[in-house]
C-alpha cells in the first residue's frame, strides 16, 4: 500500500519534500544572516559611539584647560573626561567582543583606533590624578588637537566599513528571500492551482492593507513645541500643532494652564508633577515613561462629534554648555482613531464572548427548559407590547406600566441567568437601566415610553436569536424542530416530574455559586429536595421565576465576605440552604435560608427616608414589621449601588407578586448577624 501511495503521489511527495527542504534552508540562512546583521548593527552603533565619545573627551579636555587657566573649579570637566574615557574604552571593548574572524579590515581598523587612542587614554589618567600640573593639561590639549581628528576619521572609516558589510548582507538576504519566494510560488503552482489563487488573494489583501496603513501613516500629524519648566511654550513650534491641539497655543502661553480647560483638574495636577520629575536629574527618564498622565488622555473640544484623545510625549532637551534639562520637547498626537478602533475591537470581542456564552449556556441546559423559557419570554414580551399599546394617557398609568415592565424584565433576567442565557440576561440588565431612570421620574409623558417600546423590541430580537440558535442546534443534532415540539417541551417541564425539579435546583446552585464567585465570597449551597410527585404548576413557576431572585438576594445581601464573617466568629464559607418538602397536610413548602447578616431594619428604614418615596414622619411611625414588609415593594433596595445582581429593588417585588399569583403564603424570618429565611407555603389542592 505504501509503495502504491508513493507511486501514485510521488511527484506530490517530492514537491512537498522539496518545499520543506527549501523552507528549512531558507530559514537557516535567514537566521544566520540576521544574526550577522544584528552584530553589524551593534558594531555600527559602537562605532558611532566612539566618534561621539571622542568629541566629548576633546571638549572636556579643552574645557578643563580653560577652567584651569581661569582658576575655576574643574570637577565637572574631570568627571566628563572620566566618563568619556570609560565610555570610549567600553565601546572599544564591545567592538572587540563581537569581532568576526573573517574581518581582517575591521580588526586592523579597531587596532589602529586603539593605538591612536592609547596616548589620549594615558593623558586622561594624568588629568584624573589628585594633582594636575600645567604640563599634564598642555600635553592633553596637544594630544587632543593632534589625534582627535584622526580618531574621528578612523571611527567614520570603521562605521562606513560596517555599514557596507551590513548592506551586503541585507542584499544577500533580499536575494535569498526573493529566490525562495519565487521557488515557493512555483512549487505551489505546481501542486494545486487553487492554493496559488488563495495565495494571490492573500497577497492582494496584504498589499491593500499595506497601502491603507501607508495612507494612515502619511496623514498622521504631530504637534511639536518646546516647553520650559513652568509650562511656558517656546517660540519654535510645529505647523501642525494648531490642527492637533484643540485650543490655540501661541508662543509664550502656558501649556499647563491651557490644558486645564481641556482635561480634569486631577489630570493637570498629575501633569505638573510629571513635568517636575522630568526636570529632576536624579530620576532616570526610562523610569518615567509609564508614569506619563497624558498618554491617550481624553480632551474636551467644542463642536466635535465624539470624544477626542491626544497622546503627549515629553523628551528632555539639554542645551549645549548648560547642565541639566533646559526644556522639554512636547509631541502631541491625535490618537482618537486608534482609541475608537480599540473600543470597537473590544466591543466585537465582547459580542463574540457573549455569543459563545450563549451557545455554551444552551448546550449545558435542558433543551426543554430553554424552549419553555423562550415561549414564556416571548409571551411576556407580547403582553408588554400590548400593555404599551393600550396604556391610558395618564401619568399615573404610565408609572404603573413602568413598574409592571420592570417586574417582568427582572423576572426574565433572573430566569435567563439561571439558564446561563447570558445574552438575554445582559439585554434585560441594560433595559433595566432605562427603566430605572423612568421610575425615578414622577411626571411621565407618552413620549417617555418610546425608549421602553424600543427596548422591548430589542429584547424580543434577542429572544428570537436564541430561538434560532436552539433551532440550529436541534438541526445539527438530527432532529428538526417539529411544529409542536416547543409547546410539548414546555408542557413536559410543567408536569412536575423529579427531573424538572432537579434541573431547576441544579441551575439555581450554579447561579448562586457564580454570583458568589463574582462578588469574591465563599459559599456552600445545600439542597434538600426529596421525591415529590405531582408538584403543581404554581410551584414550578416559583422555582423558575422566584427562586433565582431569592437566591441572588441571599448571596448579595445576606452572605458576608470572608473577612467580615471571620470578624463575626463565623466560618469564612457562607451557607445557603434550599428545601422543598411536602407538609403533613399535603401542602408544599419551599424554604430558602442563609446564615448571613440578616435584615438590618434600621438600615432599611434609613433607605426608605433617603429615597423620598415616604415622608420622614411616616417612616418614623412605621413598625419594624412594616419596614421589613416594604422590602417587597417596587424600588426598595438596601444595596449601596446598582450592579448586575442587586440595587434595582425589584427582586422581592417579583417574589411577592409570584406568591400572590400562585396562592402561596410568604413568610420571612431574620435575626441580625445570624440568618434570613424565606418560606413559601402552598395549601393542598
């Protein structure tokens, strides 16, 4: 079989082998040549340093001679001489460290430079002794005048030699790459035509991307100007500064004061401190790069659509003959496009992540439960649409409708979270933000409900999207969705079997642990759900819609963080218990309890006063029982802020409404720093 295969495909096998051999050879040559190019670059850089350090040394010697003649202190000049000598020797050592055995010309140039430098090195040592004589200085000046030019010429010769060698290697690399590309293209064309077409298409796309990138780079503009320590703008400035900077900035203006009209006061203060650090010689500039407070800073600009982002970079400027930093070269670049692209990419990634979460949620959940939820959600949204259409033109009716919509959307959000349908839960959470703003208003008008209708439509679209995903998964599984399948699945879920109850409790456990993980809390979930045949539909409705609200309420409001529980003498791991049982008289009882902080009646009373929904005198007259009962009213919450899991004041409102709709008796018991227990009881049928 192998010989037959090789005989049939021997040309293809040979072509592939040749391709791999060519690839390995090209990669090897590229690696070797690139390594040599890297060494060339290092030697070129070192040669340039030799020239600079030679000039620095000569300047320092001449300055020392002037200072000696004038009787001025010579410490700075001697330090510069020492620094230049050390740097020159170090650069020379670096060049020798990367010498190539086949480079006789370069080795001779380096040896000549060393011989030319040796007298200057000895002169430097003489100048750095404790006692310097005029003869030492005269000798050093003479050597500088006679040898420095030759040193510069030798350094230039060395640099040009290395540049020629680097250019030759680069040319060799280009030839190799060109030949390899040509051979690879021929090889690909020989193997399959469609691969070549794909490569051509990829090349066209790459060329288009290169052109677009080139266009962007050509249109980039920088605003450049010099700034003194106190923020004063210098006379030299870039012609593009007016196009980049959103406020006129003329020579003599104070940049920091002008910036104050465009950014926050905190940003301006941080910029002042950063500028002071840049002028501080004891702080290394490399350490300050990450501290720049004006990187991608948002600025205010009148008449511009959307925010504008500028990036300011600061480069110390050192004037010749003056120690320290004399000014800063400031470069302002408009990076608004880059920021928007990053935001769009982040949004696209977020959408993709939500889509993956949706798919995983659907795959991990009982299809009949998902189908039932989608049917119920569509029915609820349809009812909301009808209510929006038929609402009476009255401010009070509008307020009641907003409360009703809030309650239904919160119930959808809770059940979607329990089913891991994160996209629907996210849409519902965003919808709640709009409803929260409307609920705080007291005089609603008809046009105020237009965003509500729009959000309802968006939520319906999201439900339809999930239905489409479920349908496609069903098709992939080999069972197309029959016309009555969804309704059959819903009915099966509502019949009250152990499987439906077990799945519901499992989902609630995952929801509770997920919320606890997001909040950084440790949690143990205990369940006691015995075999209970024939559970009424009302109990299933509460398990689906009410239990997520009670569990989320317990984790967010009840269970404390590990540190707080330790201070109270509790175990770091909180306990949440869910019990479903049949009473002796045949009734059904559902209990949700936690060992958390309990209900803070004083805190609830305080929130009622702060909300303004009741007069302070009325709140003061309420009994503790009435205060606790107010938790079941819409809009009442003890959360310090609105989050994905709390702060709306709707969860217990949903539970209370479900209790009334299903005929359940709702009980609440709580003790400070001990427990909270919710119990729903249904009388026997």
